């Protein structure tokens, strides 16, 4: 007998792997540190260049390019209505997935973001304060760093 199995599209597997991997990195970093706060990343680590091509080379506070910051803002803005509709707990999971995917798509160092979750607040405060405020309100958190898994 021939066994038939359905093959899942590769793109969907990669996206799931990237999101799951980021969550695992965040979880492992939080567990490994215990109650200690890890040292802040070195400047070169927190400002790692993107491996994807961008047309806009200017940097915004938080050590990313303007194009990367704008992509994060656009992605977040698209999710605001969903985050307002669902419970904050579900929305926070969506925030983590969104940030993890954004980091992976831009070739940024996920460990640096785990060590300094406030970078997401720094980036969005500079690039799109109204979107950041909308996300904070919808997720019922004091800042975006509070909604990210990890430390």
C-alpha cells in the first residue's frame, strides 16, 4: 500500500518555526537569568545591521533603520483593531508574534531585543507614537516591553 500524506507549504512552516523559535529564545533567556538582570548589550550588538536590503539607511532611536521602524509601525497598526477586539492576553501573544516576525524578517539579533525589550518602545515612540499608544491601550499594559515575553 502506498501511504499518502499532505505536505505543508514551506513558507508556512518557516513562519511558524521563526515565531516559535523567537518565543523559545525569549523564554530561555527569561529562565536562564533567574532573578538577575542580564548586562545590557554592547552597542555593536544592539545596533546590528539588517541583512535585508533597505532603501532608507537613516537610523532612528533604538538602533534600527527608518524603514525597519516604519515596517514595525505598519505591522502594529494593522493589528490594533484585533487587539482591541480580543482579550489583552490574546493580544499580547499577537504582539510577541509580530515583534518576533519583524526581528526575523529584518535579520536583527533577537537576543539583543530580549536583553533590552524597551527598544521596541524606543523605536515606536520615535517612529509612530500614536500607534504605540493605541497598542498600549488595546493591550492594557503600561508599555510595550511589559507585553513581551522574557525577562
